[in-house]
């Protein structure tokens, strides 16, 4: 059944000039039909260079919006319209405008997990894999980092030469994980390296052997000469790694590390997008797009 759906999708996407992008949190069967899968930063870059006229984004809404902002001439479809990122909705543009009045000499650095509206008030965007590099590279010394306090704390600790103000947003999936969960996993698997996404709490990040984006974690585990790893991010990464390196052992940090928003996209959703009977085409008002894309372009300029 899965194989039949996959074969149909692969045949039709070629015939209809469609590029399928899948975030690393998508299940294995969706990554297998994608032209490219990876972390948020890599997806943003791929979106710009993909030659196809239509892009189906298997991920969450802000990812599809980023593709549309960078490639307005393309038809961009979010595979499941209900797939949102709760963190992206945590602050309204008006709230950030008020905070900017309090800190007028601070550059607004926005995690890419934000709405299009919020991006219009940001000076530069970052992803988990590019945040440290970009915060070091921008000329401003004062940084108002929004919305993720955990990623912001990690970047702040790596960038002592700059001044940071943080707001208290964050990812509900990663924030659920406590230091006691990390200590219990380390005790259960004493020979494993502990790999963590920077959306986790600082007291969890502190215990990590490696901190990085979804792709960063996968690269590290694949290339490492070690055999066992505790994976401190969404559990689909455990699944992908076990497929790629069956001889190694990968342990989820917690069975609760599941992003339900990332889990709702299915192969039938992808097929329905191709048939034109499902998904949601992303439409952005041009004025809004032009204002919001500036911080994404800055991200690519500084991120490389
Ligand atoms: P990455 O940029 O690491 O893929 O992270 C995106 C995300 O939403 C993590 O929760
Ligand atoms: Fe958003 Fe967290 Fe899900 Fe990533 S894991 S998409 S940050 S809710």
C-alpha cells in the first residue's frame, strides 16, 4: 500500500513538474518520495534553487511561507493545511513593535519559526543551524532574539561578545523535556553520546555532547565512530537514523518528544496535493511578502 502510493507520487511529480520538500521531522515514507529533505535552513536554500514550477512542502506552515517568500513565481502548496508550528504564533507583530520601543537600539533577530507578519519587523532571520553564525556576523552588538528563549539562551552563551534580550517563547515539544529526563536517559545508556536540539531547555542542552539542528544531529551521528546515541529532538530523527545506520543504536531521549503538527502530514495528503484536491496553496499579499522576505534574504547573506 505504502509502496503503491509512493510509486504513484514519484511518477506524477515528474510528469507535473513538482518538487517535493520534506522537513527532517517527516516520517521515512514521506522523505523517500521527496526531492530533498533536511533542516529549515537547507529547505529555505533548496526552495530558491529548485527548477520546478510547483513546490509541495511537507512540514509546517512557516516553512511553506518561507518557500513562497523566496520564490513568489512558484506555486507553493502546504501538504496539510492544519500543520502549524505553535511557536510561530506566540507573539503578535504589535507586541514586538512595543518591545522595540523599549529597546530601540537592538536588532530584532527572529527564529525562522515565526509568521510572515512577524518577519516584517525583524532585521534578520535565523534557523537553529545558522543562529550562532549569523548573530556573530551581523554588525549590531545588541540583539533582541525572538521568540525562542531556549535557542536564544544557547546563542547568547555561544556569543558572549554581544548583548542579548530574550522573550519567553519556545517550542512546546522540546520544552517538555526536563533535566531529570536527560539524566535518566544518560544513566540508562551510559555508553551513548547525547545529541540535543537547541530548542531544549538550557539545563538539558548543558548535558549534551553535541548541540545542533535536525540535520546537524543526523550528520553528527552518522559520521561519528561511536555506536550509541541518545537523540534529544523529535523522535522521527531516531527513525531516520536507524534506517540510515542499522548497525548503530539510537535511543529517544523521551517518548514524549513528538511534534503532533509534524505528524499530521501523510502520503495521501501529498497525493491529493498533486491531484489538486488537497493541501493549501500559499498566497501572500505582495506588499507583505516584500517586507517580510528582507530578513530571510539577510539570513542567506550572513548564513552563507
Ligand atoms: P531545524 O531547523 O533544526 O530543522 O528545526 C526546525 C524545527 O522546527 C525544530 O523544532
Ligand atoms: Fe514547532 Fe516545536 Fe514542532 Fe518544531 S517541533 S515545528 S518548533 S512545535
